[in-house]
């Protein structure tokens, strides 16, 4: 494998909030029908935020993400010129020249020997659709990626925090729900909570965590297991297809979330139909102030109290909105305790 060049010192200021770094594909593994694990390594990755890259030991990244630049078919990948800003250096270029930008959660970071030196290696798990209508540039890239290929990534600069939303604060009850695009984040969170050395806030009380992950196929379930079991950490991996009638996107996740919140089945029917459910115990539903015309749903929790649940919702934007209505309107959880991120929206491309 040919060694990758490092960034010239004058090309990017040391305090740049965003870096475009070069890396190489080092391995590709088909985890299960819907997920392909790809590792990316190179010396330039060491220039990213230390809070993302870590100090050398294997690092869990929760929901921290990077952006991959996918070149158009037949063109070599190119570094985005951030010296003129991201908009002018990448977005302003014609799409047929620049290609696409895709966002991926970093499943983990470790160190590997690359071209004779020890460098960071990022692990990303990419959803592949096998010719499904949702298949796009990112999925097609992942389906054909091979060791040795060069890629360019955008990531937080050395003085920046990771691009992430997860922060359960001091909450004693934590719920995290998402579809397959949220699997890397949800699994990273669940694994952190099973580590007895982490996940415990000041005061020593260990939060109770339920992670609900909806995946496309029954064969995807076995690839999403925890290394250890604890009574206060429960992972629910729910396939939409296999072993019975296929469910619509988000249905199984909504049913399980409603069960965890002790809500009636009618609340699930309401939110999946786009209606606001009535809150339990006869009180009227709250207004969440959402605009259904917005292409994406994105809001980060701003408060955390030990006596109020912290909820993290991620995945398809319409599904995330429905799940949020379950939490806020039906269960009465304050909306500033709910982080909800629309990673994608059916029928719409990221870039």
C-alpha cells in the first residue's frame, strides 16, 4: 500500500474548526446482510480532535460522526479546499465534479500500524441496502470499497469537541431509540454502559438504560450483541422483517418504546399516523412546536435532572418525530430532556 502524504503545515491553520484529512481503507467486513464494517487509517487522522481520536487506547465514540466525501463514478477522490471555506471549497463546485458528502458515526477508534508507523484507525459501520430503493452513493461506495482505496474525510479540528449530541447528564433513567442508521451510536452507548468503569455520573448511582434498535432483517440481530449483560442495561434489537409479518419503518421501535414508557397501544397508532396522542391520566396533549414541512428533525437536550428521564432518538426523520411525540405528548417527558436527530429522510438525499 502506498503511503499517504500528510497535510502541508501551511494548508490548514492549527485552529481550523474543520479539517479535510486523507485516509485509506484498511479492511472491509460484511457483519450481516444490512451492515458492512469499514476501517480507515492514516497519519492525517491524528490531526483531528483529540476528544474523538483518543490517546491510544481503543475509544468508544457514542454518536460522534465524521463526513465522507464520495467522488462521482470514474473520478478519483479529491481533498476539499477548506482554505476558502466549506461552502466555496466544496458545495459551490458542480455536483458532477465534487460528488457527495455522507455522514457516518464513528463506531470506534483504535491504533494500527500503517506504512511502518502507528496511526489512528476509524471504524465505521455502513448500512448497505442491496439494491433497495433507498440505495444511494454512500451505500454504493460501501458495497464496493476495498482495502487500499484512498478517501477524504471531514472532521472536527484539533481544538474542537467531537460532533455529537449524546449527553445523559445525571439522569437515572435513560432511553435510546433508533433505526439501523443509528446502530453505531446506540451500540457504542450500550457498550459504554456495560463497562463498569464508565457510565456512572458523580454520586455513584448507575443509570438504568434501555436501548431500542430497529434493524431491517432478522439476520442483522446477531451482529448487535453486548459483550456483557447487566440488569440495568437492556438492549432490544428488533427486526422489521423475518419470523413473521413485516412491519413498517419505525413501528416495532415505537411499540417497544411505548411499552417501556407504559403507554397504551393507541398512542403508537396516533404518532405513526401523524397525530398527536393524548397524554395519559386525562391531561391534554402538549404542543411540541414542530413544523411537519421541515426536511429534518434535529434538537439536542438542554437540561438533565436525575429525576427526569433522558431520551435519545435518532434515525429516519419522520420516525424520530413520531417517537418524540410518544415521549413528550403521551408520556409527558419535558421536551428539553429529549435529543432527537433526523439522520435521514425517506426520499431525500443528504447532498
